[in-house]
């Protein structure tokens, strides 16, 4: 995440120096996110054959090399191409991590540990933002340099020292009787089927993909556009806006940490009920931000924190814990394939985020973007509500 985040901070400076309109800034988002989503959907299951260590090492190496020279170019086409390469290789990172982490913990503990592990996204996002804000005082052209070097170095460390390189499709133990019947009801597929069409026929998966489409679109609107919104709409300085935008990611960190506790303690292991409730809370926080942001900076920070905590808190559940539970019910080790499908379909929504927000903000103003975000949040709630009819089968896993 640290090597994705600088773009949201440096957009205003890039627009000024290179003469880019909001629509062009949106296309830069599209250049990264479209290859990320499409590669993950089409090839994410390849991680199950390639192995988590190899896939993660290649992801980090390719991402670091792609962004190392980003600041040396002024041509819009080259900048977009580098972001596209970065997005393509990063597509393998999430499913590789899900596969690696799922092999480290038993199913009953994954909700907690996936939540704790997923905080790395928000720590990286906050760290990348703070570093980009500092480097912006020098030039936007150096904003990607430290992250790129660190990512290349980390790829070498992971390849040499990360234990295990889980590959293939390993049959997991599935209990008999009632649980086995539920497993059949949940999947309705043969274990040999792992293509996108076969996976989309599994119960819950279409609804989870559609919900993640809306949720990630909302999340990345905040990730990629919040600093510019705070600068132009609320008249904050670039550095203050960049730092204030991290309140959403700080909330995401807390929400991800607490997701396991919420599922197990508050909702008794009902994962989809937890997601449904958190998304309702996130939508309420966005409503409050729209109506109360004029009350001052403290209120803005608190509401962004709450929206981030509840929107981002569902991410490890939707894209890691629930796919792993479905894979366990099926009795096959296709965790990377399911995780990449749900996460990739969510990223299809993110593809639209750049051009959509750029067009809405340019034509109708920033307030129209906030209302769009609000509508998408509650549409995601409806899809999760529809998927809850299958919750009993997931609990049996």
C-alpha cells in the first residue's frame, strides 16, 4: 500500500506542473486499477500453482522496478504505463498473502489473525502518505523513490527467508454428516473446478463480489481523492490535507484490528452479520460527515476515522476470512483463487473510481461525489443482506 498511496498526495502538484485536468488525474487512477483488477480476476488463481513465496517476491520486485523511475518522466502516457505495470504485478500480492497466512492458523482463529495481518495495508497507507507529504516539500518527483527501493529490497528478503511455498490444490479434511451436506450446498461444484465461471456459481460468491465492488469503490474514493477534496473544498493546505486524510486510514487500521473481536465476541461468529452491521455504520458516518463537516476539523477527523474503521474493517472478512471458510467447506486449497476473485471483482469497481470521481467533481462539484459515495455504500449493504441467507453454511465450516 505504501507504494500506491503517494499518487493521492501528489495529484495537486502534478496537475499544476504538468497541466493535467481532473479527468486526466482520474485516468492515472484507472491506469493502475484496471490492470490490477483484470489481472487478479483472470490470473489470481495461478498463485495456487506458483506458490505464495514466489508470487509475493515477484510482485514486490516488479512493483518496485516499475515505480523507481516514475518521477523522472513528464509524459502523461509514460506515467500511465508505469502505473499499469505496477497494477498488473500487484494483483498477485493479496491472494499470495491470503494463501500464506491461511496455512499458518487453524480455521477457528483465522478471523482474528486475518484482521491483525490486514492492518499492514493501513500502516503502509499512513506511512506512505506521511512520507509522500514530507517528500512533496522537495518535489513530487521523488515521492515514489524511497518506497520503490524498499520494496525491491523486501522482495529479496521474502524470497530468501519466507518459510514455505505452498502450491497445488491440497485436499483439506471435511467433517461428515450434516456439515458435509452444508458444504455441498454452499459450493455445488466439483473440486476440480477452479475457473472464474465455476467459482461464480458458488453460493454467496456473486453477492460478495457485487458488495465488494461497491465497498472498494467507496474506499478508494477516500484513498485517492480525499487529500484533493480537503484542499479544494475545505481550503486546507496541501500538507495539512494530506495528513488529515490519514484519519480514514487510521480508522481502517483500528477496524481491521478489531474485526476478529467483533465477529467472535459481539456477533458470535456470524461473519456476514458483522459485515452488514459495519457497512451500515460506515454509511451513517458518511451521512454525518456530509451534514456536520462545517462544525470544524475535529468533527471531520472523527467522522472520517469512524467511516474508515467500519468500511475497512470488513475487508479482511470479505477478501480473506470468508473465502478461506468457503474453500475449507469445499475441501480444496483454492483459497488464493477465491480471495483473488472477490478482491478482483471489488477492484473492478475501483477501476471506475478515477474517471467517475474526476468527471463528477469537474462537472457537478465535490458535493455530488459525496452523495455518490453514500449511495454506493448502501447498495453494498443490500448485497450483503441478500447473501446472509447462506450464513448458516459458512458457520458450519
